[in-house]
């Protein structure tokens, strides 16, 4: 099932809840990073403008290290658990 179909079946309230939960989880992960690392991560992301080749080799290595602090695997797991819980709430067909 596509994301669009799933969100349509959830309805506006379910969609808002899903988006809110994802935003909350991302914010929690972001705040778990020390302030000085967050600032450096933002600086490197701005400098790269979405293109890693805009960074030097050492900056790319540093960026990879900082991204590891985000613990993206846990973020994905939490998002999947939230989405599966919301399937129970979806609008009757």
C-alpha cells in the first residue's frame, strides 16, 4: 500500500497524528545530539547544499560521524511502530 493511500484511509486526523509523531521523534533525536555537534552538523549541511562533493574529504568524514549521533535506525523503528499503531485507528471503509 502506498503512503498516500494509507494517509487517505487514516483521514485528516490520522494524517495529522502521524505527521506529528514523526516530527516529535525527529525532534527528540535532534535534541539528543550535543549543542556543539548540532551547530557543526548544520554548518556542514549548509555548506554541502545537498551535494557531498561540495565538502572536503575530512568534512565528509566528520559529517558521517555527526550523522551517526542521530541514531537513524532507532528513528526508523519508532516511526514504523507509530505507523503500525495508527493502522488500528484508521477510518472505517
